């Protein structure tokens, strides 16, 4: 099978590349917020994001910490956790 020019047209629009990239990840269990533990010594706060921080390293972050320390969503920035709710 050969890619046609029509199949690859979206590659020309690199300004909107993030719209094609994964910004959500499905998980069975939410990890603990690394930044709540590191800065506030709070244990067990569920993380909503895994992302790059304004300080450089990546971390699991709750909503509040993501708004303070996160750099956004997309390739090289981070993703949001979506909890898988199984019917077990």
C-alpha cells in the first residue's frame, strides 16, 4: 500500500501538530502526586498528569500542581491520566 499525497496532507500543517498527538493516557490506577510530596510532604494525593515541570524534570502532578508547575500537554510537555473503570 502506498501513501498518497492526500493521505499525508496533515503533515503539511505542522502548526497544528499537537492536535494529532496523544495528550491522554488510560491507566488502571492513578499514581501519587510527586510535587505534593516534594513540596508539601503530602502523601497519597492522586496525580492527574505526567508532565515536564517549569523547573525541568518530569513529575506526576495533581490538577493544582499542574497549573502551578506544568508546562502544558503534548509531545515533550505531558499528558493527562484517564482512569480506566472496569466492570470487575
